[in-house]
C-alpha cells in the first residue's frame, strides 16, 4: 500500500472487513479522514494506516 494512494470506500471495506455503513460512519465522525473528488469519496492509504495503528494502540 503506497502512502499517496487513494482508496475507494469498497477497498477500505475489503481491507477492514467492515460494511459500507460502518466505513461511512467512520468517515462521518472524522475518525477516518477522506477527500471528495467530484462525487467520489476517497480515503488516503496513509489515513487508513494511521487509523489501523490507532486502533491497535487502543487495544493494547
């Protein structure tokens, strides 16, 4: 996963094994940063990595 890569919501769903509404809830609550390009929502791969790291630290 490249840091400057932009992921679709579907790709994030697959990587986290979460449903669409859960991913959109993470975006809505700003726990998972995203950008809108036109009508498309994209999540920076670096933001996903940071989110996963944060979750792992909370679980420890």
